[in-house]
């Protein structure tokens, strides 16, 4: 989800905020005022730096005292594990990949997925047409080989819709985010519901090296906000999961705001519900038993108008419907008739992703997941059973039983996984938990009680398949106060983010205690006040802010994608950066691919042979005000870019890009 400046509808503020930029935890102290203050300070800093060409301008309040920008890192001349010529960091209406590579559009919003899909007509999208076409705002990408790295399935999340870019006639972001806006009808809501969810497409690399979507594939599938899904695990069938439409508490329609995810070794797609609060309208009844639960999840978020037309998105009509979202969903991409399963054992929060690894020490599957909100937590799930690599069906319900834990980072460089188990510690009836189902439905409150570490907006958490080390992307936390710092969150008003590295003892991913350290603090290393710690070999194009998603290639090299790098007048678009983690080059970053203006970089995903790098360009043309050259809202009728079609009347289209090397070969080698 973009970290752009949208917010709630009633107040009609001059600036808008995504609520993931604000904390909901009870003891957090940040306010919208803090976000604004940090943002303004940063704008002044960047503008001042640009205007004067003097980088060390007056420090905005809240920034750390000057510290050496090259405090960490290697001697000049150490070799990076990556070999390519960097793209320039800047903002334009188009994308760009490193010299010697092709970046080809594979599929765009509105392209056909299912047989009989209508041609894309941006002014005449309907529920029926959108239901068969590729959805909006592609995020996670998972590649499932059929014929190695030449043919396979791509599973794609469609996280959300940028309403102001979907429909003609909306004059501003504020209007598009206001459920009372008259142009937001039942019909537009239905288009948006069909544009959410996911797609499974079959893709094939031709003799010319180019990737194509296989038309009319028997695997092709669209998942939408109406696809029937089964609820499994400890919360299935619980009273708090029952609704008028589903007295069983085990069947829900659709998945919402699916951000990142993972692929399991048994060939399933795990896809993660993130900002589920956006879809629900209020009012919030006083004294309702779910009030504290809702508050902690930012419910109701009131960003979409759907609740005006569908009662299940009205909290006063269906107070339990919200408990049926916020889960990790497991889907078999090879069976388009299979029922997706919401795996409640993995907890309910604003999941960013769910990347896993087989524990070399015990054979369990270990999934990591960040809760993408300011001052929320990093989680781990360890299955009770072991992965059976010889028998796919034996793993079918592996994710229904296991132990969910939350991370506490200590100043001595150790971190402890605190189990979220009913009856243990404070997770008892005295604190309102009657069962494991209660613990899972209110995972955030349970984690609060355990004393987990409030992180600077944790997003992707992934294990390096070669070294077994875990990497945690922390996007930012503008509200972090100087008196609320800790070792794992060491910068006040942290607008740039940082990356944590966790090391399991002896490679045991199920161990209770890990070691941790900071891989890199992000931001411009040439501005001492920023306190960035990239390796000095990092070029002026190589640094980034706001790490969000990441991927490892088959060599165990880390590729980081950003969300919000362009915000706050950094003067650079989001994109892909290759980051060294080992040896003397550790902490060196190189810029590989740049998105068009307004886009966030999602979905980084390699084929096993490392010859293709699929990336997802999400919400191109959003956040018009953040691009100085544009400086105003970007809408369907007045978009900041028309990428990738560049045709009059056609709005920007979120798309998947296939990156390959000219003449063939592995990426970045
Ligand atoms: Fe959907 Fe956390 O980005
Ligand atoms: Ca994001
Ligand atoms: Ca993301
Ligand atoms: Ca990832």
C-alpha cells in the first residue's frame, strides 16, 4: 500500500494520511501532528539541499545529531556481489532498467485473464468485465514452475484500488476517498471489488526470450472480493467469526488488501491481508465487545464506499465481518477450482508478507510476517508438523497447527520470540482471552501484553535461503520520539527506514533466541544529519529510503524494493536496489530499476534460473503532489503519467514487468 497522504473522510484535512503511518497501539504516543512536522522538516531539508547545493543544511528538529555518514562499511575497492551499471535515481513518467537489460510489460490492469474477457475500456469498466480481467494494483508475485524457468504460473496479489485513477470525474484524492461522494456508486464499488483479490496466470518464455501470458490457460483464475473462502484453524467456527450470512463462522467471501505473500515448498501461494480496515464504514457502537479490538486495528477505516451498498461492510450491521479479514490465505494455484483457505493459526493483523523457509534443524515450515503499521510487530509461525517434500498432499493442512510468536529485540543484540499461546503468561481470561481463537482474533492486543518491540513499520521479513539469516524491512516511522528510541529503532522521526538482520543460532529457525543487528540505516549518506549507514562504495544513485519488499535470488543475494522513496521530496522514484549482505561490500546498494512517477515497487520475484526478474509496478501515477514537477493530485482525467500505454484517454495501468538480460544470462551477475 502506498504511504501516500490519504486519510479519513469526515475531517476533510488539507493533507491526507494512510493510517499505517500512525500507531494504533495503546502506549504509542505519535500523532498526525508528528507526521506533518517530520514531513515538513524533511521537505525543507531536501529543498534547502537542492537549492544551495550545500548538503549539510540546518538540521530539522528531531533529526539525530550529526554522525559520520560512513560510520559503517568497507574499504574502497571491496567487490560487490552484483554486477550491472546503475540506473540514475530520479523521477520521470516512465520506467528504466539498468543498461543491457530489457524491461517488458507482461500484463496490465484490464488485460484478459479468463476466457471471454472483454477488451479493456477504461471508461466503461463493469463488474462483469473486471471480473475476467487482470485486477488493479498488482503487488506480490510468486512464480510456480511448470517447465522450469521457461513456463510456469504467476500468482499475483491485487492489493487495492486507487479510486481516483479508476474512474473519470473524480477531481481529487480527497473526493475519491470520501464514501459520501456521489460518483461512488454501487457499480463503481462492484468494479473495485472485482479489481481486488488476485490472479493466477500461466506465463511462457518464447524462443525470442520474451515472456507472454498463455491465453485461455486451464490454470487461469481470478480471485475477487466475492470468492468463497474457507476459514480454517483455531478461530474457525468461533462465535466472533459468525455473521448473518454465515452462521457457521467458516465461510467468508473474498480476501481484501492482499499485499505481499509467499510461495511454500509444497507449491501453494500464501497471500496476506493487510489494510482491511479501509473497507468498513461506521459508526462504531459505544461499549460493544469488539470496540477495543476495532480500535487497535484502525476500524472502521472508511476509505471505500462499498459499505453504502453492501451491509457486510457496515460494522453496525455485521460487527463480526471484520474479524474474518486480516488473515493469511493459502491458495493452490494449480487447481482453479480449489477453495482458498484463511489460515487463522497464523494470526490476524495487517500482514505484509509471509515468506518462509524449511527449518534445517527440525523440518518444520517457518513463516515470518511483519505487521505493517507504525509501532507494530514482527511475527514468526513454526508449524507443528514437518514439511513432507515427497508428498505434496501431506502438507495440505500444515499451516493449521503450530506456534505463533512475536519478536522482542534487546539492546544486547539478542532477540526473543514470545509465544502467543492461550493460557500462557498474560493471555488468560483475566485479560479477556477465553481461547486460542481470541488470542488469534486479537493478535495485536495479545502481542502488546507480551511486551513485543514496537518497530518502525515492519514490512517484508524474509529468510535468505543460502545463509538462513532473516531480513526485516522497516519502512519508516515519522512519529518515533527521541525519548522512545530503542536499539532496534534507533532514529527519531525515522522517515527513511532501516533493515534488520536476524541470525538464528546454528541455523535453527525454531529457536527461542536469535541474534540481531542493523544491516543498514537508509537515506542519503551525503547528508550527515540523516545518519545513513550504507557502505561508502554506494553511489549517489545507490542509496534509497523506505525499504518495503525484498527477494533473494538463487545465489542468496538480497534485492530490496521501496515504497515512499519518492515521498517527501527525495527527488527519486521507487524501484529496485541490490544490497550486499556479506563480506567487505556489506551494506553496498546499487540501483537496478526505477518505476514511473507515483508508483511503488512490489512483487520482486526471480525464476529459479535467475534469468528473469518479475517486478510489479503498483499505483503508477498516484501521489501527484509528491512529484515536484507535477505538484497536484493525479486523477483519471488528469494523470501525472499515462504509463505504460502513453495513449490519450488511457489512465496509468498497474502492470507486471519482466526483466531479462539482452542476449540472455543471469541477472546482475
Ligand atoms: Fe501493502 Fe505494506 O505495503
Ligand atoms: Ca507498501
Ligand atoms: Ca509492500
Ligand atoms: Ca518478498
